[in-house]
C-alpha cells in the first residue's frame, strides 16, 4: 500500500451551510455565503427556501440570499422535499411552526424512518400545530403555523437539531425560550444567530433566545467540515508512510471530538495556522501512526457523533480494545449506524460487538475486502471506502454515490492523495 501525500482543502461545513441559508432567508437584506457546501443536503435546504418564496442565487463563488425578513416567507405550492437531510427537516420545522400558512415536509426513505417526535413535542408545547401524516412520528409532516409562546424545554437527547428547532421557533415566541440538554451539542446555531443580530445566550448546557423583531443579512464564510476531514484524518493515520496537510478545518470545540480521540489513540496530528472567522479553523498535518484502543463515553459523544463510523475503522486497525458508550443516537441517523457498522466490519474480518449504546472493538485483526451496502448513509459509504484501502482484496460499496450528500468530491480528493 502506498502512503497518502499532498494536501487537500476540505469543502464547507454541512451544518453551517444549512444554517447560513436558513438565517439568510429570515434576515432583512442580502446574505452572502462563501465556501458553501454544494452537497445534496444543503441543496435541499436551498430548494425548500426557494419554494417558500426566497430568491437565492447559487454561483460557483458564492451563494446570495435575498432575505425577506422574519415574516417574509410565503406558502409553498407543493410539499417541501428535504431529501436525505435530517437537519433541513428539523430546523425548518421550527421556522414553519410560526408561519401563517400550512406546509407539508417529506423526504427520502431514510428520512421517513427518522424520529420527529423529538421536535414535535417541544414545538407543540410552544403552540405549534404539527402532525406526522402517517401517525408514526416520522415524515411526512404537516405543519400549520400558530402564535407561539416561550418555554423552557428539557431535551432528553443532546441534539443540535432539537435545540435549533426550538430556538428558531423562539424567535417568534411571546417570551424567552430556553433549551437545556444533557450535554452540549454543536452550537453553530447559537453562534450564527448572534452574528445575525439575535439575542441568544448560553449558560452551561442551556441555550436561551428572546423574541426578535428582525435579523440582519450578513457575509458568512463557511469553514471546512471536520466531519468530512475525519475520513482523511483516519486515512492519513492508518495508511503507512502517509503525510498529508488537511486545510481549512472547522475546530469548534463542540465538534472537535474526533481530534481529541485521534490524539488519545496515539495519532500524530499537528494543528497549524489556527484562526477564527466566526468559527475557529486550522490546518491539520497528519502523519501515519500506530494507534491503540481507548474508551469513548460521556460528554465527548455529541462532539463526535457523526465520526463514530470512521472511529470504528480506526479502532479496528488499532492495537487493543476500543469501547464506545453513550451513543444510542447512532441508531436514528441516516441508517442504524451501530447495526450497519457491526454487520460490515464483521464481514470484513474485524472483531466488533454492538451494544445498546455503542460498540466494543478488539482491534488489530487484518481486514479483507467485502461487499458493503451503504444503507442510504453517506457516512457509511465514506467510512468503508477508507476501510477498503486497509483491506486485502477488493471491496465493493453499493451506494457509493451517496458521498454526494455531504462531500461530492470525496473520491477525487482521495485519489489525488494516493498519486
Ligand atoms: O442532517 P442529518 O441527516 O441529520 O445529518 C447528520 C450527518 O451524519 O451528516 C446525522 F445523521 O448530522 C447531524 C448530526 O448528527 C447534523 C446536525 C446539525 O447540523 O445540527 C446535528 C447532529 O444531529 P442531532 O440529531 O444530534 O442534532
């Protein structure tokens, strides 16, 4: 196996790209977004807001959103198609809960299985009229806007999507709205809402917002997505004789669990050129390393939840045991990521056991090629693409085109580093 060499610039952060479009649509005046992620999920968000009457120009250099203010959205003539995107579904629900019209939201087969009770409950407590059309707590959803009141919601799960849906509804409520979560989830909504002029405060695990007369359009530069960088961090560490520079990676502390974990496993990663433009970013110099197993649990979990599939690959290649706990949320992502990781890592020869809230991996077993089904999950496709590079023999990944959801140039970038 030849090592990886050279440098790549990571495409824009998916979570931040969604939010920039949404907040730009609700702001007065123009919002300009650079380094926007042109992935299918973020394009679904653009499509939804166009259907709600917002003019959005998508050029190769930037996105221009002609915001119409908090009360400027118009009813869509047809159901909004959220595609594969949980973020679009849940955040837009918080906005639509306050609009003076009815909207239906629907998506693909994966979205139709993801739990929506978690947003239906708090938004209903605020006064929203929101139902699951098939009465299974999943999409399609029908949302009729209503007058909302402020609440203090104690979420059972650490979820930025739940928190953000409630905070966005809180922009329209008659008093302050607070969300307390069991551990801090990613805080991009809080940072960006503040930047757009909202009155948002955070204390410990509680975020609070006051109702807002207006937001103001802004210029947003989206940092590279650490969740996308994670595949290259893993590849650089695991493939012998590698040295790669991963440029422009967002290192927000509510997202950087992959870095802390890779370092704790013995990874050789140096942060260079640290800077802050709204969100903190850095370049990462990654060199091949011998990794060892660790235990990953507790408050770090929300900061690396989307990286657990690729951490599983790192753990399978590491010496010794890795235990991942407190990650039951993995079961309700684009696929059941506990089940799918256990099934296919086992097929490839790894020793992995699924638990109720994570997995246990005895690392160091050689991997061999296999046929992998992505289960409509981009992170499964990318994680097993990296596993394939470590395995003896050929691996076939069904649904590899799903990388398009969050990282359209994934295979091009990977191939460039292999030359
Ligand atoms: O948008 P979607 O489909 O939910 O995407 C995922 C992903 O792997 O890309 C989850 F499957 O990321 C979520 C993340 O897990 C994006 C997100 C956000 O932008 O607010 C928050 C996390 O989800 P949650 O449920 O913990 O709030």
